[in-house]
C-alpha cells in the first residue's frame, strides 16, 4: 500500500470563534468539519485548537461549573481526535513497513523436501512448492493411475481419496498433502485380485477409453465406504464430479449400484 502523510495548518471559524486548525490525513483528505473521515473515505482527522485566550476562558468555565457524571466522559470531539490521530499513525507505520506480518515461514521458490504417505507407504521427494499432487504422483513417483485430462479440477480423472474424502489431485499442492493418508487406484487391488468396485466396472461395461475410469473408481469407492447401499440419487450425486466423454455413464452407475463387499472406510 502506498501513501503519504499530509499535514495542513490554518485558521478557520468554528462556533462563531476564530480557531487554529491542524489537518492530518493520508493522501488528500478533504473534510468540512471535525469528522474523522474525509470525502474520499481515507483515514484522516482535523484537530480544532482554540486560540490562546479563548482556550483559557473555556477551561475556566469548565472548572467553575459543578461536575456531573457526563463531564467525566470523553467528549465526542476528543474521541474523534484520538481515533483519527491513531489511525494516521497506524497507517504511516504500515506504509513505512515498520511492522512485519507474523505467519508461517516462507518456503521456495526452489525445491523443498516433503514426505507423502501414499497407499500406506512413505515417499520422500523434493518438489517446488507450486507442484501439484498430480504432478508429484505422475512425474516424480511414477504413480500414473491418476490421469491428467482437464488439469483444472472439472473432469475428475485425477480423483484420489485423502483421509476418506475425494480430491482432485490436479488442484491440490503436493506440499499441502503431507501428513495425510493418500489413496490412489494402484492401492485398491490385492495382487492379481481386483477390488470389488474394479470388478463391478468390468462386469457392467463401465469403461471404454479408460482415461476417466480411475477417477470414477475412486469416487465410487469413497461412496461405498461411507454408504454400502446407496440409492440411485445418492450414487448420481457422488459421481457428478466426474465426466465420461465416451458415454459409459449408464455402466458406471450400474457398477456403483451393484458392487458388493465394500467395507466401511
């Protein structure tokens, strides 16, 4: 944020009396009275200072009258003076860079060491902070079951399950995935035995070119681990983040509804 402190002194008529004024503001602050904000809405204030003799007379009048509870309160004018000056001071400190924001230590832009837990195995690698989980899986760890199709979080071909929830791995940074349980389609089968969902996709002709299939399989697994017997509407809702351009949606839905033997996650 850029800006400057503007200080203007002068004389004016206030309440029928001549007074000295000191105007403080950031950028160009224009005000018609002693309000804290100028016409541009930026922080600023006008301090109205009585001239010498008038200030003394006003002080004597205050001291001579009986004190009431109201007199112990801060006047509105004094309040605006204090708040306005404080706003200007705070803004000047920020403009000057005197206060450093507190937060996590920055990393990058070079490669940093991270550890990912994928299908129960820990993998240590070095990536730039900008690298997505999909890129880390495919190009750094050679785990290629998740496909790069849209690369913008709209088709679902790169879907993975992290801590029981589905995520688009093309829209998640690898560095953000540390300390979490990441599951990909490679971790579903046991040796040569397919996972029940994978078998159901084969039995119900739920695949064609195969690019979208891993994402559909992972979304179906996540659904059935939470709800082993979903309704048609529940299955459609769980799979609506995945797109099949070949038109196998009927087979995919049938596979999701007919799969048996998936235990709750």
